[in-house]
C-alpha cells in the first residue's frame, strides 16, 4: 500500500512538472472580466460577439446617453446618430474619410438620408435603398465602395452588392440590344444596296452632277443659236 502511494505521488509530481507554464491564471481571469464587462455594457446576454455590428451600436447608444461626444465612425448608423436633426429647407451634412475613401452623409427632411461614397471624374451614379437611407455609389469608383463596406450592416451590404449586380446586368443587356439593332440596320442597308434599291451617297452626287451638266449644255446651245 505504501508502495502504491509513493508511486502515485511520484506520478502526480511528474505530471505537475510537465504542466504548461505559459498558462497565466491572472491573465485568464482578467480576460474573462473584460469579456463580462463588454457584455454588460452592451446589455446583452449569452454568447455575443462584442465586436459585432449590433454590439457597436449598443455601445454607441450608451456612450451618447452619457453626454459624452463619441467620434466613432465604424458605422453609418453611428454617424447619423451623432449628427444634428435637419429642419425644413436646412439639411445637415457631414463629411469624413474612411480607409482613404471620401464619404458624405446628408440628412434632409424632404429627401431623407443620402450617403455618397467616393466619386470619379466621370461618375456613373446609382442609388441603393438601405436601412440607413439612400446610398449613392459611383459605378466607376468601386474602389471607394470596397473600402467603405464595413460601415454598413451585413443586410445593407447584401442590398448594395445585389443592386450593383442588377444594374450591371441591365446595362449589359441594353448594350447587347443596341449591338443587335446596329447589326440589323447594317445588314438591311447592305441588302438594299445589293438589290439596287438604294443609291450610295457617291452615286446620288454623281446623278445630280450629270443633270447639272446637261442643263449647262442646253443653255449654251440656246445662247449660241439666239
């Protein structure tokens, strides 16, 4: 029995010696406290990602309620909440840079919220309805849009990308229709020309020139006889 106790003690000692010493109980406890504080601050329960879009908005609301000025620009919704309310005929606008892209947010009583992203020297603007207002996007400046997608909720991102895809497909379809119409017109002209039903510009000019020459000769003959 004593032999077994000695053996067990030695085994436990050996296990203790091989234990990973990188584990820091104090650091782990501090991390758990920080996570709990984040969840408490956002008034959420359960397994909630404190860096999620909803958590950011909740923290922004609590910060704004405290009377402090919160300069967060990690979502358009937060920016809108920081802005003053517009009055009739007096819209409120704010501009800022996000990841190197220019963003302009306008709150208007009549037209609602408009978020303009980027803009090129030859813009091709489209509007997308989202939960935060109408997003104005330049199809010729998709780089700016890609830099600013993290300003929107996942639902709004899907709406934006879906609208862009629909517009591009529509433009491509219209372009194909234009090319088909041009081809039909060209084929029709070639057929009429081959059938002799239509004169070319050069031929029309030649006929007119011949008629004019005959008139000139007739006048000369009359003048000579008279």
